[in-house]
C-alpha cells in the first residue's frame, strides 16, 4: 500500500510511506476517521486475495503531510516509519475480498465512548461478512467486538456492496441485486444478516453498485457492468 499526499494547487503527489502486510494483491480499501476534542485519528482497512482484513494507523502520515505543507524552515519534521497493522481479522472469507462498506454506530448516551463501525464485505467465496469494530478516539487502536458470515449469499462472486442505514445491497456476476437486513443486538453486540429480497438485473457482469437517497425515503440503486441500470427501491414495500 502506497500512501500519497495530493496538493490540489500544484497538482502533484507526494509519497508519504508504504504499508506492507498482505500476502497477495489488494482488492479493497476503506478509510475511517474518528474525532474527539483533542485529536482526529485516521484509520485504513485493507483486504486482499489472502482473505484477511488489516487495520492500519494512518494518523502519522496525515499529520506529517499537513505539517510538511505548513512547516517552518527552522523545524525538522521526521517522516513516519513503516508501521505494523493494528489488527488482523481472519476467517471472514475463504478467498479474495472484493468490496467494503461501513456504517458508524453512534452511542448518543455516551459521547466519550470510542466509535464503533459496522464493516460489511463481499468476496470471491460468494459470502457476505460483517464485523463490528471499535476504534479509539484518543490513541490509535482497533478492537474486534463481533463478526458473522452469510455463506452462499450469491451464486457467483460478490463484486460490490453498499450499506444504507440497516440495509445492505449486494451485486455480482449472477445478475442479482440482493437486499439484506443488518441486525445488531444491543446487549450481546452480535450481528445478524437476514436476506430480505432479490431482483434480477439486465446488466451482465455486474461489477459496481451505488446508491442515491431520494426525498421520499426511497433509494435509487445504480448497477454497472456490461451497461448501466437504475432501479428505485422502496424499503417499506
């Protein structure tokens, strides 16, 4: 993984560092940011063909680049050294992980609590997986709370997924657009994935998916592959 800083005015990239921890080509990345009164922390989730999810601390690279752009000539900023993953998650998939999607779990009754995120993933093994992670807001650390897997979610590999509130949308080369319920038990913090419904898409080799929320509460589902198709999904129907 190469970490680059981009200067919009000069239109140039700066190599800030590299992260090395996977045993195969990378397939998906997801950036997560937590904020507190004292600091903003940046994390990166990465997945590859080795079926592992790794969590990294990006904060030193972000701080270095911000300081590098605004530094005084008499101050020496040291470039961050290559770091190890904060967390390694195994056995969520049996092969390559093609897509990530995440949603924050907000705890309104405890503003000082660390931030929790629900991370969904889809892979070449036709399975959907969800993990609940807790990210520190003060010092860089990630904790795995719970995880679950729904095997054989599609009849082919899952190429893209998106979370919308408590719903998960997934697509793959089987030309199905599947909708899932994501349920989290507040006491045990366990996760359940329940199939809601599926629709046939006219797009062959479906490889990407995007969602647009509509004013009436419906969701516009856009899928792409050998063509593009737009559908309107009403969650209450």
